């Protein structure tokens, strides 16, 4: 459904369906110096508009649950793309991430996961943000003590993690650190979601090793004006 909606938007706003296919994510295109790279996929499709259309479709399906033909969509959607111009997205980032739930709920995210184990994966990220916030607070206390100012009181309770904290934490990461964090959150989240009871530690270790071999990371890179994106596989 998302592909159909994207192609419909592209056909309406750009050069037609044939041009879309030739510049799709599955194809290869020539850049200005002649080297080959992976194409930019749905370049020109506003991801916010696309996500809202899918959310509307999901809501319509949910509202028709009581009818003869009503059924809920069985999956969630993570959609990432360039921030449109003009944009309703309140951010300086060039990319925006949306999640559409089966009920049609539309949420803008700093980071997210969908599918089995998604809650545990996102919990791993929040745990990292919490540890980062604790360390940041500890350094602030040390700085206050050194300058002779009244020290910040340090409570024993876990710090509350806000959306701003997540954004600041992710913005503080280097590219390598961000890739590693995403990779580890995915691995640890999936492992935490396994309901296997009293499993032998050696079995658990082998499962984690096989999982690490299957998980790969990619990076979306934009050109100077943020209109063209390429996909680079990291590991």
C-alpha cells in the first residue's frame, strides 16, 4: 500500500511512473562524475504527506472493522525521508522519521523500531539515553564543585528521559557511534524479547552470535542541497 501511494504521489508531482522506476531504490544511476551508486528511491515524494496518507488509510480500515469488508492493517510502517519545503516538521534536521501504527496513529520519532521486539529495542535506546543523562549530570556537579558554586543536588532516582534528551543524545554521537548504538540496541532488544525460560547460557550465546551475523546497518547520505540520497551499507 505504501509503495502504491508513493508511486501515486510521484506520478502526480514529477515526471511519471517510468521515470520513477528508473530512479528507484532498486536501480543504479550515474552521478555527475560518472561513478555508480544506489539511487535515491522515492526522491521527490514528501515523506510526511506519504505517511499521513497511510495513516488515513489505516484509520479508515480500523473504522470499518465492524463492516463486512473492514480489516485492520497487520503491520506498522517506519518512513524516513527528506523534510519537505515548506515543512510542518519542527526540526532543523534534513531527514524526518515517521511511524504509522496499525490503528493509524502517526508519530514523528527521533529513532524507532517496528515489529516483534520493537518495545525492547526502543527500551535499550532509552537506557542508553538515561546513562548518558546521568553522566552529563555527574559532570555538571563536578564542575559546580570546582567553581565553588552551590552544587546541583543529585537524587538517587532514575532521570526522566524526554524527547529533547533523546534528540540531544543522538546529536552528540559520531556517525560510527550512532551506527554502533543502533546495531547494539537491535541485537540486545531482540535478545531481551526472547521468551525461552531457563535456556542454557551456551545456547543463548550461539543465538546472539548468529543474530549479529544477520543484522546489517546502512547509512542514508544526502548531497549538498539535501535533495538526493544514497544508501551505503556499513556492516
